[in-house]
């Protein structure tokens, strides 16, 4: 693919972005000089040490929190000039907040993803039903559709939330810590599922995670947040540039470039 064709597939772009908090008295910068271009159909992992600002970056990208400076564009359009309804047709989110509506069935919860498209009464058309069923199928939870959400395990519930985002039928899905509270098998299962979904649906999926080893193995590109800078590249290039070596203090864990993962420093 030539560069021009590739550039046309940039779906989300951050340009000289500075993120943080503003009160009347002062501005607290969490991270600045953030630049990246997310390609259509890619799986992108956002990683970094605790408290580095991953959630702040995601909240800024989904327009929940204003940027301090710089630009974010979605499909070439500045998100500041995009209405929330318009944004909901292009970008869906899966956050870590506990679910308030656990009494809903799986089908009903996934159906909420159609909300930006339905009329104000929320009537579902045959087309909506078909999209919901397809979303359940993509995430392999069709057999759970009549179960109430309170009956589900954490892993099953995470799949339902991903299905809801798929039902919203947006070009990009953003997930904040999708593997929190899951055991090792289900962490790998969910991230592998996200990788499969990018390939099968052509959607761009951006997720934040502490599972750096898994992200290195599964992602097309990664955003690595460090104290003084942010790096965006393919995992193999990040490894060869020694980016992961400086993520954590070396007294306890070190990054082993040969195996591409962290190990305890004995």
C-alpha cells in the first residue's frame, strides 16, 4: 500500500496534544507533546506505569475531558466541533465502571448500543435486531442472550460490554482496562478476541492495559506513556529501541529483549 492510500485510513489522530486538569487557579499537565495516528483495522495498546495518565488520555480522546491544548481529529474532523450524538456514531467506549443495570438481559444490554440510531422511544427495527445478533455472535455469547447480567461471570460480562460496543457499529472502539478483575486465561482471551475483531470487522480498537507482555504479542501498534515522553510505534520497533527497558525501576523487574517480556530481576 502506498503512503497516500495508507494516510487515508488514519481514523484517529492526536496532534501536539497536552492533557491534564484545569481549575480557575492553575493548570496541571499530566502529559504533553502527544502525537499519533491510528490506522483503520488496527489493534492499539496504550501502556505505561500506574498513575502515568493512561485514563486521562483516554478520557480526553473520547471527549469526556477537555484537552489543555492541541488537536484530536476523528476521520479528519476535529472532535471539538463534533456533537455527542455524532461522536456516538463514530466512536464507542467500554469503561471499567461497574454496571448499574445488571437486571437487564444480555440481549437488552447489547441493544443499548443501538441507542444513537433508534428513535426516542427506542424501538428496534429488524436491521437493529440483526446487528445485535451479529454482535453477540462475533463475541461468541449468543447462548447467553436471555441470561440476566447479574448471573454472569466477570469474563462473560466483559464480552457483553464488547458486544454492546460492536452493536453501536462505530469505526473505532476505545476500552479502558478491559482485562481488570480477570484471571490470566481470560485476560489473554479478551485481548485475543479484540485482535480477532479488528481482523474480522475492520474496526480500529484502542485499549489501555497493564498486560504489557500480551499487548506486545497481539497489537499492531502501541502507545507507550513514560514520565517525560510518549512513544508510538510497532511493538518490534519499540523493543529494538529499548522503550520497555525504561518503563519501570530496574531493581525488581527488567525487560528481556530476547523473549520480548518482563521478568523478575533475581
